[in-house]
């Protein structure tokens, strides 16, 4: 029904899977009973949107993992961003999009197919012989690597994701106030509470405390130093707390 790691293969990289409504969560605490695990997961993930279903099993192969199915893709994305690495029941969660569509979602959008029919179709595909491929003889130019045919070709440079600190440093001089170890957060919905803010901002290193100002829909988030506050500011700027409310974060005035 779902998948996080293909059978007999290397783990799927995060960028290889398109965003969808189902999240694959592993590295969960194996000592927690399944009913209790599902209840606590529902309480944690429902803060980011409507959760349609949670699938977890007690079998040996499926222990310490679960699938969280959201109503909307945007909610699943917000939950993935906010809770990646979050220490849940004494273990940091690892979260990725599921490789395949859940049965619940497939039933709703009309694409559901019974398991037996899908497996039979796979077997038919396996029986079809692969097309014959003409292989060049050894020693011909076609059998040589591209860089050895007519001179050496430069190798493509590897691509890396920029570190969040780089983005934080670039915004320090953009007229958003002097850097500070305290962040001022605006545009909070009424239903946000102290615990939700703590869970959201504690995923970034150096978190000290969250202070919610009731009645004003604002909060102050304190970090150990200015750099750590800048990283959190960059990572959560514009975070969609609800489908129509995005966080506005700036350095607090000294």
C-alpha cells in the first residue's frame, strides 16, 4: 500500500518522491503499543491539518513505522517540514513522502485498484521478454567512456543544498531589524498554544523557550545566540500554520 524503502534496493532519496498526502514515518519507539502510538501521532500531526487516517502495524517488518494520511498535500508538507527530526517518545522521527498513494486517498479520487488485480498485472509485465539491445563490440569508439572518445570532458560539478545559515546571514542586512537571539512571531491563529509553538521551533538548535502573548496573536521565541535564531527565522519564515495563515517572523527589538 505504501513504501519508504524499496525491497532489495537502496533507500529512496527525499527528492525522488513527489509531494503527496501520505507521509512515511519511521524510527518510532517500538515499545509503545499500537493503539497508544496512533493516538499520540494523531494528536501531534493533526496540529498541521486534517488527518484522514493513520496506519501502523505490530508485525516485525512494520514495527517502528507508520503512515500519516492528510486531507491536503500542503498540510502534509507543513508537517514534514516542522516535525523532521522531532524527538517523539525519546526517538527522533524520520519523515518522507510515501512512494505510493494510500488506499483511502485512492478510494476518494476514484483511482483505487484491488490488490489482486494489481499483482496479476505485475506478473504479466514480468513475463514479457525484454527487447534485444545491440551492444557495440569491444574496442570500438562507442564502447569507450564519453571522456575518452575525443579528448577529456569536464565532469559535472556536484550540486548541494545551501545551508539554512547562508540564507539567514543574507537577510540580516535586509532592513528587518538588528540580529537578535529573540524572534518576534506574528500572524498566529487563535488555536495556536504554547505547546504547538514549542514543538514547531524546538526543531532548530539552540531553542530556549517560547512565550505566547495571549489575545494579540504574537509570540517571542528565544534561542541561545543570534546565528541560531537566524537559522530558525529563515527556516520557518512564511510557514503555513493554517491553509490561509502564514507566519511572519522578524528579529525582536532590543
